[in-house]
C-alpha cells in the first residue's frame, strides 16, 4: 500500500516533458534564434516548458513530425507537402511575406555553356554523362521543384552520372561554376546575385528552367491533448505577435521582411504535392 502511494505521488510530482518546437538547419541562418520567440509563445499558450530542436534536412523534419516527435514546427514548402496528410498535423499560420519577396522565391536549373546543353529537351538523352547538383533532400527551391520538372521529361536526379548534395544554394551554384557539376538546381536569388555582381562569370552559364513563384512553408501544430493548437495559432495571428513574426522571418530567405502572420490558405498550397 505504501509503495503504491509513493508511486502515485512520484507520478504526480514528475515534471512535464517539454513540448518540441522544431525546424531544420541551414548554414546561412541561426534558426535556433529565429525560433526562440515562437517557442516562448508556444510555452505560454500551453503552460509547459519548451525545447527547440533542429533536424538536418526538411525530409528529416517531416519524418519527425509524422512520427509524433514534434509539436510545433516552422516548415518549408517541401516539408509541408510531405507531412500534410500525417495524423493530427495542421497548418496554423503562415508568415505574411511581402509580394516582392514572394515573386523572386523561385527555383532554377542552370548549366554551363561548355556542356553543350541548350535546353531541357537535351537532358533526357544526356543524363548518363552529366553530373547533377542540388541543395539538400527536401529543399523546395533547390531540389523538389526541379525534380518535378525533370519528371515531365521522364528523368529523375538519380538518372544523372552523379547526384551531389551541396548543402546550400550558393554551394550548388559554386559546384557548377567550379566544374564539379554540369547541371545545378538552386533558388533563383544566388543566380540573380551572380548576374549583378559578376556578369562575365554569369555569362558562362545558361538558364534551362525557372519555376513559378513558390509559397513559404506554414507553421504547423500536431494536435494532441497536451498541445493547444488553436490557442497557439490565435496567439500567432494576433497583432501583438509582430516581433515573433519578424524574428522567425529572419531565418528563411523566402520570408524576408515579413512582419506578421496570416491564416493558412489551402488554395495556395493545393497545387503542390509530394509526388
């Protein structure tokens, strides 16, 4: 009887485990700092301690969310479309990114002029002789949209002579310029920057394809008893959450300049799938 009483007492006195607020790492941004104000919002709404976790790639983040290891996360588009059908996962807010930033958030496929590749139509017959560079697994503008375009030609990144993961958009471009890759997938911004800063070097490359504008990933919350997703979403959408939005926006190039959150709109994301 005494032992049972002590077990009950210890169970009631044990500290609650922290909720997990997560995203994925990227060398150009300190995302632990970017996530910290949102983690404070989550902790206040839930009345629980919170810890921040960064996964290696968007794909790893998606896997962790679907496995129930994450409670709230800032996603990219690629991670969102792979986790959106997992049980209990809902988008609760999106950073309200300026239209000018949204318009330039696109993916591109580039090649060097000396490869003799003049257009996408050339690729299907030449993949076995070309090396392909992309950013990292699950990168929206540096892997996924290009892979979707290649599939329309009957080609996948695995068909190339080599498939490199550069780790960053700038590095994917650098692999191409240095002759370590023949085709590069990356976001448009580094390509724009090269054209402005070094036109002569940019002239050695050819643009094969440019995507339509891409929306940023939403903030998601995994519904369970200990996680008040509605309250967290409402707190982010309040006018007083501007500082939280501004801090989070500084962790992603596609959300630069956002000063508030807006409600998630499924119509914006419906055209994008994980296939």
